[in-house]
């Protein structure tokens, strides 16, 4: 399950209809995106894994984020973006899951670079997002996002199942702007990136001091 399908968990605060529109048409699937109850009613932590790519620019850091697909997010811009991520399958390595989800949602593999664990970030729903971070290779970009899809009943109550992309757009965004665009639960993730990859400090050129007793050209020495 990817960011679009997980949108049911991120959007449930907007109401049950919004949660259903953002995620699975089945209520049980939306519930499992938030966290499932184990034996004896004990709530199990749901783990999602994702990739946060960044690049350095003269003005600071850009991050690669994706706009979640489906009817709930279609007309939303702020708080409707996410890092490419999705649920970890049982027994699956979390970095492998993050890379798999990136390829499924963006339609192209993540850059082959060294990824570092940025941390685990608990969402309001109780789900935990485990983020891996890396600086992208120079020139990495995607002209057209080709995402996998999910099915849901839309319009609600119509009995008609329709397919929607998990992700309908992805692009580089300046870090400050991204803080306003990603879902609220991922803002701490971007704050952690600021500590992980601060922009390079500008070092002014050293002052050049002429050597002492230098005789200007054309002047006779006394």
C-alpha cells in the first residue's frame, strides 16, 4: 500500500467520507492503515517506509515530494504532499520496502546512492513512517510520473469502482515551501533533514593584503 492508499489514514481527521475517498473503499482497509488491533485488543504499530531525496542549490535545499492521488486530494495543494512511501510487507527489509514504493509510485527507480536512516516519525494515526534520506545524483528528475493505482467506490454509494493513481505528481520543491505542502505529520521529518544536511556555508574569499614595502609600478625607489 502506497501514499495514495495510505491517504485514508492521513485524511481520516477530515471525516470518515474523506478518509474513505483518500484510501481504500473498504472501511477495514482504511482502519488497518491507521493501525490494527492484535490479540486481546492490543493495537499493533503499522510501519511505513519512504525515501526522502534532497539536492543542494545556490539558495539552499530542495526536496523531492509527491502529490497524493484520489478524489480527496484532487483539489488540495497545501498538506496534500508526501515523501514517496508505503506499508512494509511482513518480513520485508524496510529500506527495500522504501525503494520498492518509490519505484511503484514514481514509475522509475530511486537513484542508486547511499541511503541513511533519518529516523522514525509517529503520525497522529499511530502509524510510524521510517524515512531514509540521500542526496540525489546530479540531474535526477522525472518528466512524467507513472504511478500504480488503487480502486475505490466513487462517487460514494454509486456502486461503481474506479481506479486512481497513488501519486498524480512529483517534483523538486524548496525545503521552506515543502514544509507548507507536506501532510502535517511529515513536517518533523523535514526539520530533521535540516539538521542532517545543512546547506553549505558560504566562505568569503580571504582578504588580499599587499606585501609590505611594495613599490608601485613606475615609481623610483628612494
